[in-house]
């Protein structure tokens, strides 16, 4: 995606890790604060926000949570891969 929109790949990787790690550290607190106990919802949240690191963390919680994290990460990848280039072309170029 980064190459398609004209951004250096290394910069994209930096931003992915810069957003993943803080959110991964905050997820337990956020889940407790909003009283989210459903492991399916936690898995989707971890997969979409924290990507691979979130999936690894979700599998530490349970297999159900990890399975939903994989689904969330996959859907985020598909949506990002299709919509992001379209939005960049439509609004930036």
C-alpha cells in the first residue's frame, strides 16, 4: 500500500510499530475501563488496532479471542488494501 500511494515502505513500517505498541500496552486498561468482557469483541479490537502483535496477545488470552483477532486483522488488511489507495487518489491527487 505504501508503494502504491508513494510513501517509503520504511516509513510505513515505523508508523505501524509506533501505533501498535502503545495500543497493545493500553488494551488491558481500556477493556477494563469500558467493561468489555466479550472475548470476541476483544479479539476483533486487538486484530484491527494492533495487527500481528495484537493477534499474538489475543492468543495469550484464549483461542476464541485469537481467532477473532485474526479475522479482525484480515478484514483490516483487505479494507486498507482496497480503500486506502482509492481515498488517496480521490482526495490527495
